[in-house]
C-alpha cells in the first residue's frame, strides 16, 4: 500500500478512474488531511466540466492538465458553430471577452465585436439605464440590425439573469441567438446544474467553500442550498435556531456561518451525543448502534469563535427537555433513527413559531426509512403545516402555518 501522499497523487494521475478517485478521497478524509492544499487536486479533479447551456455540457473529468486556455478554445469552438456573415457580439468583463476573442482566427474576428461591461456595472445600474447603454452600443449607425448572435461571458448567474431581462424585453434583441453560461465551474459536478432561487447568490457558495476548508465533508451542496433558503425564509420569524444530529459539525458550521454573514441575531443550539450513536433497541434502528464516532474536543474548537452557538451534548432523551427555548424559527433534523426523529418532532414542532421551518434531512434517504416513518406517523394527524419534498436533496421541508 502506498503511504506517501505524493505517491497517491502520482498514482491517481496515471490510473484515474471514477472508482479510485472516490476511494482516494475517502482515504484522504480518513487521514484527516482535509486542510492540506494537496487535497484540492482530489476534490476538484472529478468535478471539472464545461458547459454552454444546461442541457449541452462536455465532461473533462480526468484530464489533470486541463487549463484556462483549453477552456477558452473549447468555448470559442462552440461559438464558431453559430458564426455567419452577420455580427456576433461578446458581452462581458474586459478580461473574459478579450481572452476569448484572442482564440479566434483573423477571419472569424471580422464578424465579432466586443462590448465590455463589468459585473459591478450590471449590479450598480438600473435595468433602464443598462438597457439604453447596451442598445446604443449594439445598434450604432454603421452596423444597424446586423447582429446574429449575442454571447454573455459572465461567471455569475446574477449578471446573466439581468442581461437576459434586458435582451428579451426589447424587440431589437429578443429574437437574436442568445448564448450564455460561458463559464467553468470547477467545484461542483454536472448533476448540480439546476435552477434555484439562491443560485445567483455568490454568498452561499463562498460559505460552502469556507466550510470545506474547515471540517470533514458531510453536507453536500444541495443540502447547503436548502439550509440557506430556509434560514433566509425564517430570518424574521420569532425564535431561535437548533440542529439535532450535528455529528462532526459540517451542517452546523454552515448554519452558523450563514447566520453570521446574514447578520441574523439568533442563538443556535447544536445537539448531538458528540460521542457515537447510543445502543438502539428498536430493530429498525439497530444498525445505527455505536456508529458515527466523534471527537468532541475538535468539534468544540471548531465552534469556539461563534459566541451565539451552544453545543448540547447527550442523548436527546436526556437533553431535549432541558433545552428551555419556547420558540424556534428554524430546526434542522438529521438524526437518522426512528427513535430520535420521533422524539425530536414530537417535542419541537409544538414550539415552532408560525412561519417557522423544520428541515428533515433524512427523509428521502433509503437507509433512513425509520426516520421517514417517524415523520409520516407524526404529521398524519397534524393540519397546521405545509410540506415540500426536495427531490434534489432528499430533504422534507415543513413550514408551520
């Protein structure tokens, strides 16, 4: 067995397959070197892909020598398919469109024009002002109505979304070919190419990247987006925030960081045995017994800078009644077992404020069928709630009405 991490990386580059990449990722996490800069290669290699539209992407999973220049060449080759004797306009920040423009041949450049517009300008100016400026630039006297394609070269969806509003609202641009999503995400796999109300918000991705550098990965991006939306939705709802089933702290850290960055003035209670699963007597839960071992000292250290966070240590049956909070605005439940989910739901839902949310992370996970049964069992006789099941993450979101 290879014991040197450099040997592992060399081995991976020579024999990369989906199986051994994830095996090595697992080994690295177990070796607790998640903070090492070397882990970046493993985390990102399997997730490199490029796309022009959501339904038309190409995967470059195992090419470790993939570069920014190669991406530019790929994107330009896609745009070339649409070039004609009319004009193609590249709209974007100066660096993006200048670099992309440089990859075209001299003959191709004859039909390409650049419209430099920074993401900051898009953010700070009104739609009306931007529309006047863009239309004036696109349709000058010399090249009036000769545009065939408009290419949006932005890395953030909020800029693209704003430009789409402008370009589809005007008859001069509404029916031109519109090419967008010209970017290279390297953090997340193609399966996460979806529409979300928070997808335009860079903050959530900054928080997720921050969490990946701080603790062992447990909470996938799709769960983070659910947490982010729920915390925004309940920001002005009366009550504190709690999590039951914190394990090694990834989702708890994400919650704490979202609360900090959004300036939500609420206390957070992270509840877990912080040891391991207790022995479960129920047959449906038995396989959880004595699993999920945790080092409580490292968890305490990770949350030491969050003054509004309390770690509640112990079996929920012993601690939940000692949690003297009358109102909760948001509760994340990730307990896995029937016994724990049943108890938490029975104790917490009555204390959930109107408009508050309970997010059951385990609901759609096949190995947590006991948790799902506990949830269904409780809510079959409750009427003052609405529910939404996220097929994307597998979470069930309950809102009290």
